[in-house]
C-alpha cells in the first residue's frame, strides 16, 4: 500500500515539473534570439530596379528582345530580365516606322507655338521604333523616350536656286511629357543615294520635345519621292524614309527677246518637273500683251507640251502659266522689228532689181520702189497675218534669210503679174 502511494506521488510531481521546465527552456531560447537580433541585424537582399510600365507595355511577357546597353553591347533578354542601369539603354520593339498615339499627339501639340503648328501636321509625325530608357538623374526613376520626325512635307522647287528643297524635323517624345535636357545626346545620321546635299548629315538630339532639330535637303534631279536613311546606334543599316516630291510647273522659252508688233511667233514649252507620273493637269496661260495659242491645255507630269506666242507691241511682257496650286512666269522683251524691216526691204529691192534686169529695160526709180514695197507687203502679210499672197509653197521658218527671200519673191512675181495685167 505504501509503495503504491509513493509511486502515485512521483507521477504527480513529474507531471507538474516537466511542463514548467519546458516553459523555462522556451523562454530562455526566445530571450537569446532577441539578444542576437539586437546584436546582429538582419541583412536584406538588394532590390534591382525593373523597367517602368512604359517600357514593359512594348514587350510581351515571354518575348525576348535585344537590349543595347550603355557600353554598346547587345543582350537578348525577356521583359522581366531587363533592369534599369546607369546610362542609356535601347530596345527595338518593331522593324517598321510607326506614328504617335493620341496621347503623344496631344502632348506635342500642347508644346507647339501656332507658327510651328501651321507648318507641321503633328498627326503625320512618324516614330522610329526604338525605345530609349535611362535613370533620371534627379530621382532615379526610369525615363523613356523615342525619336519622332516629320517627313510628310514634300520637297518643293526653288526657282531662285533651281533645285528642290525641303527638310526633315526631329524631336524626342517623352512618355511622361517631360521636357528636360538629356545627360547624353542621342546620335543620328542621315544618308541618301538620291539627295546629294544634306545639311547637317549627323545630329545629336540633346533635349526632349521642342525646339525641333531640322535637316535641310537639296537636290536638282528628283522624281516623285526621295529615299533617305535614318541611321541609329541600334540599327546601323538605317530606316528607309521616302520624302515626297511636289511636281513643279515650269515655263520656258528659247529666247528672252523677240521682234514685236506681231512680227514674230515663237514656241513656249510647259512641263512638270519632279514626277514620272502619267497624270495630267489643266493649265492656263496668259500674256500681258500678245497671243498664246492655245491658252488652255492639259499637261502630263512626264510629257512637255508646246504652245505658240505671237508678239504685240513693244516692251517687256510677262508670260505666265498656272494650275490650281502653283504658278510659273517668265519675262520676254518685244523689240522693234528692225531686223524684219531690213530683211524685207532688202529682199524687196533685190527682187525688184531682178525684175528690171530680166526685162532689159532702163532703170526707173518709181517702179523699182513700188516692187520693193510689194515685197515688204507680202512678207508682212505672211509673217504677221499668215496670209500667203504668193501662189507658192514656202516654209514657215522665221529668220533673216527667209524674210528676205520671201520679200524678194513677192517683189519679183508681184511686179511681173502687174505688167501682165496691164
């Protein structure tokens, strides 16, 4: 009985003592851990900055893209592997040129002055498909921007320089609308096998948005459009850009002066330059004085046409041609027709002399002068009015020899017919 009582008491003591000892051990362990935590603070793993959502939206989650690093090397990375590092990084998200979206268009319009907005159609701005991103020097956030340019304004003919001229305007569009300067400019080269004069041939885009950076283009012989390449660090082969060419209406004449008083008629050529298209446009010709035949005509872009201009009066006159969009003009001098008078009188006198020599009669001044005047009248009627008073087929060529010959024939045959009638 005593043994059972002692055993029972031992069980009770163990049941109470063991949980208490376990509790003391746990408390001691927690206290030691607390002290260790105070002495040795916990080290956190470094957090690598990922690219901003503005960059991520250009890349599909599983897509791998080439990333041009600041040191010039390229890496093929997935979207989650791209990290924002010191210096500029670039990705090419497409192989084709694009356009601004509505948000970017509104941002550009909001930063433009009215004078600039009237020259450039912002809705036609194109985008090079490269996204540049870098850490902002102020707050370390990711800044993203792209190169936009305007090339829709066609090359137009400059009559003073006798060449087609135009320009391509560049700007950097920031996704956030920021207009700050860049720590390091973006280089860009402009090349062309079609346009020989490009000024400047290389740019350094150093600021976001305005002012624009312009590249001037000049070329004498271009047709329809001119191919220009935009070369970047990412794409040394360049992006093809076709700059349109506006066909220029041109008026030309072989001589700057002609004999006036309706004596002379000369050809005038109308053509379009800068296009090989078979399309045509109706043009209207006008002269301050004189007659143009015809005065309205259809002209193809790739085919010149000729009209005739007859003088009227004496002095400088302006000859013009115009379609619905442009006008071209030249100045021609109508001079007193001394050459015609001398040639016609000389031919008439020569014809009259032949008449007297043929008849073998004694020279008489009155019929001699009469024959000369007949020759002058025949020449004037033919070259001014188009009336052929002689029953002869003759050339329409107008020169001193032709006028003199026609006048001589008029004097010779006219006098003979007069004698026959008598």
